[in-house]
C-alpha cells in the first residue's frame, strides 16, 4: 500500500500516506488481494511497498504479463496448492525448538509445490523475468522425502519412521487387546451388577459402570460416580497393572516421537535460510499472479512508463477500478470512462463543472492510473496508455474540517497543501498533485487569489497539477499562461443531469441553480436567487460555453469517423501488401524448386551419359555391353519425354473467378470474363478493371497460361495421309544387323522422322524381327507396329507409327 506505516512518521512522509488513503488506494489493494491464493499472498497484496525506481516498476509489469499469459494457457490456471506460510515454523526450528508433525508436513508440502511451480514456470526464453527469480532457488528434495516418509496425513508420525516406534506401537496394541478381553470377561461374569455393558474411560483409565453398593463384590479402584449416586465407575483390580504397563509404553512412544520430531526440526532449522528465501520467491510469484488475475478481471492493458519528466499523459477511456468493482457486484453498467490527454508542455489542468458531475472521480481516476502503472498492474482502459513514472503522488481531496484539532474546512486544506509543498521539496522527482476544490472554504475573492498563486507555484515545481474548482477566474489562466489548460465535466441542460464525461479545452458551467432545483430546494428560494444574478452576463457566458461544447462534440464525432476510416484503409492496405508479398514468395519458391529440380536432373543425366560413353570406349567392351548401354540411354530418353509430357498435361489454364497476377504491375486480381477468341481476359484488381492478353497474366504460383486459340487449322488428316506413302526417306534397311545394332540405327532414324517409318528386316529365322518388335513395343512414343502391305514387303518389313 505504498510506504509502510512503521517508517518515519514525519509530516512529510505522512502526507504521502494520507494521499494514498484519499485516493482509496488501500481499497484497490484489498480488491486485488481477493485474487491471491494463500493467506500470506493476501497480506502481501494489502501491504506492499510501491517501487522507488522506474526499473522496479518495469520489472513488476513484465512479471505480471509473463505469469498472466501462462495462467491463461493452462487448464485451471496456475495452482499454489500446498504452499504454506512457514515464517513461525522456521523461527521455532532455527532456534532449536521442536515443531509439530503437522507443521513439518507443511514444510514438505511447500517444498513439493515449489518444485512443481518451478517446473511449470521456468523458461528463460518465454518468461525471462520469472525464470530469473526461480534460477537460484533450492527445493531440497531430500528433506521433503525425509519428512514425507516419516509423517502420515494430518502430521501423525508414521510407524515406518523408526523400528523402535513401530515395535512399541505393536506392543501397545497387543496389551490393549489383552486388557479389553479381560474386561469383556468381567462384563459377562458380573452382568447383573452392571448398569450397562459399555467399557468407559475416566482419567485415561478403563472403567465399568457398577450399581451403587456392589463395591464389596468386585475388587478395583473407583474413579468416578454418577450425579445421582446410583452408578459408580470402577477400574477392576485385575487390569490396573495392565493399565500401568500401557502408561509406561505410551511414555516410551512419546519419547521416541519427540526424538524424531526433534531430529526433523533440526534438519529444517539447518536449512531455514534456504526455505525462507524459497518462501519469499513463492510470495513474489503469487503476488505477480494476483496482479495478473486482477488486471485480467479489469480487462486491463499494459501502460508505457517513461522516465523523462516532460512526458505526456495519454490514457483513453479509463474506468475507475472501484466503480467497476461496485458495478460488477451490483450487476449494473454505469461506469463512464474518462480520458486524459495532457501534452508534455502542460503543467496545470483546472477542471470545472457542476457538483455531483464527476470532477472528484476524474481526479481520483488519474491518481489511481499512475499508482496502478507504478505497481505493475494493467490499466482498465483502451489503446496503449502512456504516462511518466511519478515518484510522488500527492493529494488534497475532501473536507478537512476537524473539531478535535480545532480546524475549519479552509484551515485543514491550507495545512495539507503546506505539507504537500514541503514534500515536493523534500522528495525531488516527478510529482503529480491532485487538488479538490482549491481555495474553497473562505471568501471567494481571497480564495481565488490564493488558488491562482498556488497553481502558479505548482506549475513551477510539479510535473502535473490537476485541480477542481468553481472559481471562474481560474478558467482564464490558460489564456495568459500556456502551461495551463481547462477541462470540464459535461452537463445535460435538458435533463438537468450530469453525463460524467470529461471534456478537454472547455471550461464548465456550475449549474448550481439547476441542480438545486432538481434536488428539491424551495421554489421561492430558487426564484430569489435568480433575481440576484445578472441574467445578461450569465446567459452570455453560458451560451459561449454551450456553443463550445456543441462544437467540441461535432469535432469529436468527425475525428472518430476519420479515425475509423483511416483504420479501415490501413487494414486494407496491410492485407493487400501481405497478400502480394505472400504470392510473390510462393512464386519465387515455385520457380526455385523447378530450377533446382531441372539442374539436378541435368547433372545426373550428364554424369550417367559420361559413364556410358566411358564403358563404350573401353577396348574390352562387347556387343552385350553396347546393347545394355543403348537400352539405358533409351530409358533416360523415355523418362525425359515422359516428364515433358506430364508438364504439358499439367500446364495452367485460367478460369473465370480464379485469382491471377498481372505481370506488368505485380498486383493480384480476379478473372471476371474472357474475349470470344479466349486470348484476352478482364481482370478485377481492387476497384479497377483491366483488359489484358493471356501472356500478360500468370497464376499465383508463377505458371504461365497455356495459349489455345479457338480457330485451328485441321491438318492432322492430311499429315496422316502423307505419312502412309513409303518413300526412300522413311524407309530403313537393317538386314544383316544384330538386334542391338538395329535398335541404335532405328532410334536415330526415329528422332528425325515424322509420320510412319518402314523398317526392312527380312524374314530369315525371325529373331531380328521378334527382337525389334519387342523393343519397339516397350517405347512410350511408339503408337503401333504392323506388317507392311504385300507390295511394300509384307512380313519382311514392319511399319512403325509414332505418337502424334
């Protein structure tokens, strides 16, 4: 809650504490504490020290953002289950005392929870600030295991803690069972002398309820009697010795348990400093979590804090956190946001307007905004708030009348303002001063003079002073001093209701008579008051102010419309730019992949061809070697032609409605129509239409359009008819060659042949014809092979047709 109460209780320090109370900062901290998990976490939220340097505020804000992001990402959020306040336990153990089993189990639970939290939170890349906190902590797993092994749930010392303890407890159980059996035998034997059959207990000893007057029939010790005297509670003589044995065993068990607790407490005491440091780190993390959850509940945004004193205050639509809290629990939506836009050159802002109009709420709002940003909280506002880091936040708000100190309202205000001036001098640094009803409580003329002089002094000493007032002369200060500015809370003159909106640059109207009328003041008093006012002057001033208010509303509305249009334009521009860059990148990647694939294919083909040539040039190369090399070359050619055919099949054909890129300007657009011949198309690019040819567009992945004119000359039948005529140019004689030799000759001829090819192989044994037919059938670019006509050679000649 800022400076702690046990620090130097001087007047200069006291004014800082009083200012926090006046701004209701302790209530904000109390609300934040409800988001903490542990009792010590709630205490921390309610009584933490505000940072004394901007670097600490930045550290707190970063921790808030880091843990808030993690808390949202986890199902159920971050859990602090098992974390306990160990201060008193560690104090007892460190001084040689013996802690209870329940307390020692809290130590073990805390160590386990700390290790779990460290595992969840520690990530130096994503959460560097929190990871720095957790970097050097020790979770003492050996001590945790020692305590958990020796203690059961609830802090009871387990039988497994020591062999001696286990044996003693088993012995005690056996003796108790023996005693119970003896007592049951007595109940069965003396049932007529008993009031009931229940084994009771008095002073730790087992007793039976005998009827009065039967003591001479049963030996034993009387421990108690009923109120009526009809019943006496007797411990039979036969079990007294057994009870004494049990008492001795219990004593031994207690000694062993105390020895174990003492040993464990000693171990905790030896590690007290480590555990205490661990507890402090866990408390800081929980404090960060409470800030994050409270900020999220407020729908807060992080503020930008500047170290420079002459920095603007820019806070848009700030919602007072206490009003938000009240609205939430009252299930209402009445909070009116307040905006602050104070340039660096402004030093004093005078807020005017009617009572009950929201001047004091506006005053407290900016004070709480500065305090929340300083404490590492997110601000309940919109946009990106920006403000200077203020070392001092000093306030004079409310009625300072005190009967005990014999102070009037005016005297109380002057005393506090005097202490504010002393504090500014004693604690140099960026200072925000908030003054409510400055100069009030005395003669208006003298009060106005004091208020003007005070604000002049504040303009020289403080970074920003915001004062509420009803004095009209203060409204004119801005026209003689550029460091001053006016603001006002708006008022609806038709409904006679305040709107609670803060207007900058416009002085306000007090509307005292209208408000008095609304509050039910006697009509005769209202009329008399109106007679004492100069109607002409008041009406003129009110008309000027009312005109300024309407002009401001029109300007604000126009500015909001312009801002919305600008935002839409910027968004559209950014979307178009991102789309163009993405398309360009995809196109480049596509071309690069194609080029790389082609180069790799060429290199591999060159390498294999060189290898085949080397084999063929070898002096020891046989005909079989040449045949195999020829087959491999033909396979490579087949693969190459297959790739070319696939590429041809998958070429791109544009369609209506498809997105394309205009090559000349690099912009994307949508095809909306084609020309009759299909060679031109109309593209809609943004709001513009452009008519281009097919070769001027490409697909978004960089493919060029396949040009297929509508009008084509049909020459395939003529070409086919011409190719059916055997001539010397399309005839090849391979008689006398081996199969692999003939394959090479035929393949060379096919490369330069169009139409059919007549291959004369003769009849003979038929091996040459059979081998050539089998080879030709395996070629993908051969359509069919058949015997020639009788006049062209018949079975001794094969006609080979290639794929068109």
